[in-house]
C-alpha cells in the first residue's frame, strides 16, 4: 500500500509554532522515550494509512502553519482507565505554507492533495507573517 492520509488538529490555546514546540517539549518529558504525543480519546480507524507516511497538520490561530510526522500510535490509559490513543510524533516541526481553517472539534483526516506544502529549504527559519496578513493572503489565493 503506497497510499497515506494525514491528520488535522487545532492547537487550542497556542499562539505560535514556537509555543506549540515549547509545550510539546515540556509534555514529552512525561514519556520514557521523550517523544511528543497528542493523546486523544478516539482511535483513528485509518491507522494503517496514517502510519504509511502521514503527518499531523497543526492549526494555530485559524491557520494551518506546520506539521509533524506521525511515528506510531500507542494505547494509553489514564487514572480513569479509559483507553486512549497516544499519537506519537517526530520531534521535528516542519513549517508549511499557511492555509485558513475554520474551527472544528477533535481531529480530522486530511488528504495529501489537500495539504499545504512545506516551506522551501531556508525559508523555514524566516519569521512568520502576522496572522491577519497570512489569512488575507490565503483568502485571495496568494499563499
């Protein structure tokens, strides 16, 4: 199977890519391998397609701004003993072209053809455009 699918997730309360990275770094210390995770109650039914090269694309302040490769999915149980899915992520965060996204709950599948491209080599270190400017450019199709 050479087909893959990605996940799309709001990073609620995050103001920037750096904020997401800082939060993940502090939260990852809870795990023996030190890798970042997103823990969700729902287990993706398309797990095989996700693990075949998929990434999680993060929506920050209404814009898809970055992605992380998904490494695996681990079962975890909290104090409440409810089974959850820990989506284990590569620590590297890849900045993408921005794309507007309306709020939604949980996570969504994202087809490869609907994903924004990664920023070209060298541009990933540039300071991000202000959110309002990014949104305006994306709405008119420039980004």
